[in-house]
């Protein structure tokens, strides 16, 4: 498995799909990378020669921010929003969606499992009853 930008590319995948496994490289900019590196995107990763892999590595390092650097940049941006007290920062602090989505009915992915407020769950009510009897 060739290693590009700290990620092992799967041998059986085509190059234009395998490159999207790198954090920060998507289908929109994969074609630009392939054009600059002069590599055929329809080839399988296992068919690439070392020269083509080196060209891909150099183009990705030069033109696209990927993996650790990109994650660090995003984390720093979110921390800055929290520190300055912006609305978006407060949404991040409270683990709520920050791009205008509704939360009254949807948003369970971002908000997590439902937490009952003001009422007891059935398990808690049963424990309380057991404690009163015993």
C-alpha cells in the first residue's frame, strides 16, 4: 500500500477515489491534483509506479492543506470563536448545530441522546419506588 500524506492508499481502489481517503482532499479538488501531477485517475493504486506516487505526494504537499495541519487549523478556528464569545462559539460550547439548523424536532446527531428534563425515566421511577418500599 503506497503512503501519501500519512495515509495508506488502498491498492484495489482507483486513484481518484483512493485520494479522497486523505482528510482535506475531496472529489472536487482531486482532479486538480491529478492534472498537476500528470497521473491518470482511472488507474488502480497498485498499478502506480514510485515516480507517480512521488509526484502525487509533492503536489499534495504543495497545493492542499491536509490531515494534521488542517485538523489543527479547524480546531484553532473553533477555539478562537469560543474565546471571543461569538454566537457560533457559544453554539460549539453547548454542543448545538452552529449553521442555522432547527433543533426543536431534529438535530439529534449533534445534540446526542435525549436527556429527560423535569420528569423521571421509567427506570428512575422504579428505583425510587423500590427505595420507598425497602
